[in-house]
């Protein structure tokens, strides 16, 4: 059973979900269908990904009631601004085929445009109108979050950021904790590769009889992060879900924490 976290407006969200970044519409539909069959109850998509229709089809075909599946989507970068963001939400909702979205995020702050505050005010309207159950942001830095707190009314429920043992985001996560903002990790496995071959991770995988990916995902869970590993392969989808039958010891968590090296794999939010 996947534990829930409680967002700052008392909405409950599964701590583990499936992401569909870089999946085609058909791949996303198949991956989400398999994930829901296994037991996942949270799906993360975005207008930018181009696969909202596939996600919607999979949820509709799953046999699950709509309120049993927590679905996140996001405002695309070209749609910053109050009116543009409201229109973008209508388009996403139609693509998903839903009456509401559980969590709606600003995908990137795009500080060079200087419009994310207006975009957030559109988010606040969607929330006030009951069209979204919770609103949040993605890839926001402390400076961007401070501005929202200073100039708007609703504290973001969640910030989805690049986060993994090579990029622990300690300062940002501390700011989240101070202000009641949940932390969600994208690229939680650092896109695989070097992290999953790191001797600390492989050593712990051998110790616990788990895969390196399961060790890293378990680290996230015990840190309190929401985590959304992406896969379109049935075996990996199942592997990523099987992280609740063991617990990392405190010294092993500390060893993973020591891997932090500011190892960003994606663009820096101030530069994108």
C-alpha cells in the first residue's frame, strides 16, 4: 500500500506515482494502464509532454472511479500569463477528458518572462472555482517561491523539482518544510546511469537484496519526498512500485546523503 502525504490544504496525495515524461501518447496510455493495474494511484503528466489524451484514456479504461486516481498536469512555458494560463487549463482538461485535475502546476518559472505571478493568480482562480483540488509549482527556486508568498494569497501545495542523491536540494527542501510546501522529485533516479552504478548504491542494493533503483526510491520515500519515476516498461513499472517491503537504516540513509554533489541533469530554473 502506497502511503499518502497530506498537502497544506488537507488534500491527500499518494507518495509514489508514475511519470510519463518523454512517452508518446500511446506509450503513456499503455504505461498508465499497467501502472494502475499494479496498484499505482497517481499519474504525473503535463501539456508539454503531449500525452494528456493517453493518460486520460488509460484512467477512463481502468475501471477505477475518477476520485481513486490522483492526476497532476502542468501549465506549459508558452502559456504564462493570467488569461493564457486559464485557456491552457481548459485545453488540458479537454485533452484529459476530466471534469477536474487533482494537482495543477506551473511547469517552469520562466523568470526572464516575469509573468509567473500572473500565472499563479490564474492558478488561484482555478482553485477557488473548484476546477483543481490543489495548485503548486515545478522547478521554482527559493527566490521565486518568496515572491509568490509576498505577492499572492495561496501558498503552493507542492514544488516538483529535480531531486536525487546527486542533487539533494537541501536549502530548497528546508524552505518547503518551513512553509508547508510538499517536495516532489522529478528525475528521482538521476536518469539512471552513474547514480545507479555508484558503489554506495550498488553496495546497499546487495545488502538489502534490492535493485539500485529500489534503494534510491526508498531513500526518497524515507526522506518524505513525493516521487514519480518514469518508465514505459512493465517490469520497471513493477520494480519501482515494490519499495515498501524494506527500510534503509539510518547510517545507510546518511551514506546516500553524502553523495550530494550538485549533480544537476536538467536545466537550471533561473536559466530556462
